[in-house]
C-alpha cells in the first residue's frame, strides 16, 4: 500500500483511516492542522484585503441609504459585491435587572418585555453542598459536545 497523505486521504473510507497506525494518524493530524492554519491565514489575509478595498464604498452606500448596519450591494466591474455589517447588540445585564424589578414593582409582567435566562456556573454547582445541589438538580440537564482527541508522540510531541 502506498503511503497515505492528506491528498490521498479522501479516497479512503473512515474505517480504512481508523485502521492506520497511530503514528500515521498522528502525522496526518499534524499535517491537517498545519494546512488548516495556513488556509485560515490566507482567508484572513483575503478578508483584510476585501475590507480595505470595499469598506469605504459600503460605508458610503449605507450612509446614503440612511442605515448604519446591514447589507448593501454594489458592482465592481463584472463582480457584484454584497457587503454585510451585521448588528451586534449587547445589553447591560445589571441595568436590565433593575428595569425588570421596576416592571414587577409596577405590577406588570416583565415577560411581556424581556426574555430572562437563568444560568448556574458548573464550577459553582459542583462546589455546593449536596443539599443545595439536590434542590437545583431537577433543573439541570447534562449534554455532551462533540468528542475531541489529542494525539501525542511518546517522545513528547503533541497535537
């Protein structure tokens, strides 16, 4: 069998890849990580160039349309440019809490105006005494994320 490379990897099934030696998996993972980092760097550089080339045009077009954010479209030669400047709204949590308290104090239902989300730090939850954890446990659901694997060569190299 020819050596497996990142370029030949797509021709193999997952089972075939899983059957490769740990050293080969390590080398492939290392190569894939390096290639991904290089591709990300190129993509970032391209995004910076696009921003430099089109940001002012997009800003002027948004201004002429009376908006600070959103999508504007314009043409550059034979290319249609769609420039998006999304809104990112952040709310001051302590001030919102004060407003919710005022709404409640006036006898109104804050749920008509705001969405309230409660969270408990997992670190704090685990540090609580068992009696307190028992009270909160029925409201807690544990879900898992995507599994991840780190590969390290026994001589100290790591991925």
